[in-house]
């Protein structure tokens, strides 16, 4: 049975509740899913309860943005449980830094004549961790842009007029914190690193040496050639070729839980490989 190890709920910048995502996963015939909301584990308990009822296995997780010289690195951390721990304790600070940044984004927009109240962004996020997609959605709803992609292209994306950096962990620090907290760090959708496919292997080698567990290879937006290329790098470096849809509900059109744009199929053997890495001695 296939799996999906990259899913966002309304606890961050997805639009479905955690339990709804588990229902979608059960409906899609998935054996295992990982909920990977940005900077938070707030959806895990709800997802786990639903998963127990529906016979789906839930792996707890989160997705971090970390510093990387040439672009944006997102890091999925699997098996990170809610509660306290070296990485868990940092998440609240990252969310706080987002609040400062969100206000600055709104300031930038207002300098360009687009006035959005912070309370409206909070309402759009419905109590979840606020991210740019919530602001993008308001830009669409209010007719400033036609769709979410245009909101990023015109205003919110890197280098655009309302783009504001936010606080990030360093990649090495994030790996060390993840491992010290019982988590397994995996690089998400490596295309955002801003390097060519031929440069991936070199970039991952050093991180593998300090405990990187895997690379998201079966990513919904990748063609088969890129998926195979990344899985090949994983084989060469002893990493796990994970995969997922990066489902965000209504905020990312055209993606479905488990199948992405229709052609995604992440084999459950990657979960076995992750499990094996988790327990020392079982590799
Ligand atoms: P943030 O975490 O606030 O920096 O926002 C990043 C999130 O915005 C990503 O996780 C995606 O969900 C979304 N995103 C980034 N770029 C785009 C884009 N070009 N179109 C649509 N959504 C995007
Ligand atoms: Fe997101
Ligand atoms: Fe991401
Ligand atoms: Zn994601």
C-alpha cells in the first residue's frame, strides 16, 4: 500500500483539519501518512486519534525552513513527538518570529496601497501557524490578484515587494536538534535549494555524514526522471528516498492526498527504511 509523508493541515498552512486529512488518506488506501505542518506539532494528537480509528498509521512530523546559501531549504523531521525536547522547545520561538514577520509583510503591502488587518490574517489561519499562504488567500479573496500563484509572483515570493525574510535555524543545527529530539531529518523538495540536479549529490554528502536521514525523492511535482535521479543519490549515500504530495488543501490547487497530481506513488518500503534508521542497530 502506498504512503504519503508530506501533508499540511489547518494547524499550519493547509485548509483541512488533521482528522479530515487522515480520512482522505484512508479513502486513498494509504497505509501510513506523516503530518508535517510548518513549525508545529499541534495537529498530531488529533491526527493520531483519527488514524487509530481508521486503521492508518500516523508518523508525527513537522517541516522547518532552514538556512541554505543558495536558496530555500525545507527540512522534514519525522518521529518528532509533541511535548518538550531540544527541537520541540525551539518551535514556539519560530512561530513567534513568524508573527513579527507577518506584521512586516502587511506593512510592506500597505506601503503599496494594499491594507490588510492582522486580525483578518489570524482569522484566515483559524488558529493555526500563520504563513504567507494565509496572506495570499486574502489577496485573492479581495481581488488584488487572480490566484495564489499570482499572490506569490506579484507580492510575497522571494525578492518580490512584500517579501520579508524570517528567522531560520541553520541546516546543521536543525539536523542536530532533530536527532537529539528523537527525530529523523529529511530534506524536502530539493529543487528549492536553487542548485542544478547535478549538484545535489555533493550538497547532500556532508549532511548525510552528520545524520541526515533522507531526501524527498518521490515528490508530487517532480517528473519520473527527477524522482529516479534523487532516489539514485539516496542509494549512493545510504539515505532514504522519502516522498509525499505536499498537500495543502485549497491553498495548493490540483494536489490530492496520496497521489499528488495523479501519478504519485510512494512505496511503503520507505517507511520500513525510516523505521530501521530510527532504531540503532536495526540498519
Ligand atoms: P512561509 O512558511 O510563510 O514562508 O510560506 C511558505 C509556504 O508558502 C510554502 O510552504 C507553501 O505552502 C507556500 N508557497 C510558497 N511559494 C508558493 C508559490 N509560488 N505558490 C503557492 N504557494 C507557495
Ligand atoms: Fe506550506
Ligand atoms: Fe516545503
Ligand atoms: Zn510542505
